[in-house]
C-alpha cells in the first residue's frame, strides 16, 4: 500500500468501524417494535438535534455546496441558507402538531387525518423521495473513495450500503440515533480543523485573491453559470418548503417525548446547522484561488477532498485530506441511515408486514426485510446510472417534497377543510409535476429555452400547483371532510399538559 493513500484508507475504515461499533452498542436499547420505528418516543432534544443534524447534512452539504460556490459563485449560498431556513418553517408550522398526532410515519399522519384512501399515495411518495435522496449519497461515496484512494466508483456505494443496512436492520431508530449524533460532530470537526489550517496557509501566502479583480468570487466561473431570477426564487421555494416534507427529517419528530421537546429540538438544530454551514463556503472561496484545475476538468464535487492536497503538499496535506474524507464518509452514512429508516418504516407497515403465504411476519422480521429493500433498490440504481451532480439531485428531492408533503402537512394541520379527494389530487399534481423534472434531469437534463429552465428548477410552479389543487378539489368535495376533523385538529394544537378526551377518531 502506498503511503499517499494510507490516510484515506484509514479514515474510511475508522468511520465505518466506529459507526458499526456505536450501532452495536446501542442494540441493547432496541427491544420492541416501537424502538425500531421511533425509539419509543424517548429521545431527548439535545441528542435528537445532533442526530437530525447528522442525518440532514448529506453529500450535498459536505461536498456539493463548496463545489457549487467554486463554479457558480455566491448565488449558490442560497442552498445552505434555504436548507437551514427550512427548519424555521418546520418549527413554525409543523414540528409540535406533528408530534402530537401520534403517528409513526407520514402515511400514518395522512391516514389519521383524512382516512385510509390517502395512505397509499403517501407511501409511494415517501419511498420515491427517499430513494431519490439516497442516490446522491451512494454516488458521493463513490466519488469520495475514488478521490481518496483511487478506488473504483462502485466500492464507495457498496461499503455505505452494507454499513447502513447492518445498522438499520439490527437496531432501527434507537441504534441509528446514537450513530447519527456522533456523525454530526465528526463532520463538523472534519471540516473545521482542515479549514483552519488552510486559512492559515492562505494568509501565509499573502492572502491571494483577497482584493481587486481576483476577489470577484461572486461571479460564475463556468460558462452559462448565471442562475437567473426564476432559478433563484425556485431554489428558495424548494429548500425553504422541502425540509418539512422530507420523510427522514419528519420521522425524527415522532421520536420526541412531546410537542414542546419537538420545538426545542428544532431550535437546537437551527444552531447546529448554522455552525456547520459557515464552513463549506470557506472551501468554495479558497477553491477560487487554488482550484482552477478542478473547474477546468469538471471535478468541482471533489473540491473539499482535493483542496488540502493542493494547498499543503506532502504528508500534511494527505493527513488533512484523510480527516476530510472521514467527515465525507460520515455524511454519506448518516444521511443514508436516516433515509433507510424512513423508507423501511413505510415498507414495513405497507408491504413486508402484510400476510405472506397466508401468515403475517412479526414486526422486527418485517422491519429487517423492509430495510433490505430500502437500501438495495437505490444502491442498484446508483451503480447503474451515470453520475448526476450531488447537490442537483438533492435539490430535486427537495422540490418533490415541497410539492407534495409540504401542502399536505400545512393544510392538514392548519385547515379543517382539507378532504381526502383534495389531498390525493394535490399529491398527484405536485408529484407528477416535480417528478417529470426528475425524469428529465436523470435522462438528459440539458438544453436551452423555457422548457429546460422550468424543469431544471420546478418548485416555483409545482409547489403552487400542489397547494392550489388540494384547496380547489377540497372545496369542490367539501362534503367529504372527515367527521373527526375538528377533534383531531384540537389534538394537534393542544399542549400535552392539557388533558383531552381522546375518544374514537
């Protein structure tokens, strides 16, 4: 083994072993089906906030933001701003009422609020969004291992898939919570320490690019990189509203003891995300000075991994690159774990726990089968499809979530007039609209004119389409408002300290 790749191999091995060790240690706490689904709703706000931040900071956050800033300039800072502000929207509109609903998953909430007719559509969307979000995690792992140790790109996805599957299938939500909390702090440290060293190197070089024409880092480096007003606003809509519709984020709020804990968790998450997102733009700005070759070769997604080697030649740069590689691998593992848990929960309830060959699987066996399907299907797709830009793929997942579950949650929690027919119609309209953009991007994703522009960033039209369809069809089918709606909404908005008559819903 050559010495120049040893730090990268050690970093990946340490993160994988630590992840499995923490997950194995946490198995002692996973005994019931409720432990697997929602950690028996006993996760404290501080621990839960660290776990949420760990799973939320994905490949797009760790690698994609810096690469986008390098290529397209300061306009790309809307990504981390939107991803952080999305939790503010979640705090204001969704967090506490959703916890009080008593549901395990988004389909559970839809069924409790509107009846069983909406559940199937929600289940399909949870799986679709989860798998779409898993693709860039697996692809990012391939990119990272190729940059770190020159491994074939299939190696990274396979390692991530195996580690995630072992943890998700063996310990469920209870186990994953401890793993993801550890991985948040690892990711923060893995970006912070090298960034501090690289800034010292930059200052020692006389701070090149700090002023004059070289300091115009807000201008795009890539041809045709200007985003335009429509693209910027569409991106803002997707990131601000998409967070509340991401299944792996929403399921976390079911693990809090009560609505107050859910709010405290969200406030802590805002602070943790804000601290992390100060760092990727630093790498993007330094890349403007030292990373011209990465732009020329189209390898901007590996900026965070390559910058230490570029700025600090020799063993020091390799060690810093190893630290960053550890953080990147933790990002793929933590986000993939959260997505696997969310998708496995839905598959368990709606697919694997149903009677097979005349008998019904027990809860934990059904969960493990669901986890296998949740991980293996997107892994196979990631190995078969050519790479899509990491941040771009995640942006599409946000657009689909914002166009479907955001209208369902906001209207379902705050408007008593929502009907099952309106919800299904809105989910289909928003899902098909934003889903067409996903198909277009995965198939080709190039071209000029209005059509490609609307498909590249669909949220500006697909989110209003989802909302308006839900409201319009609900008004036309007002007689279908469930009889228990007012009682259920009182339950959503009443603090747990107030005793309610929780009769039949």
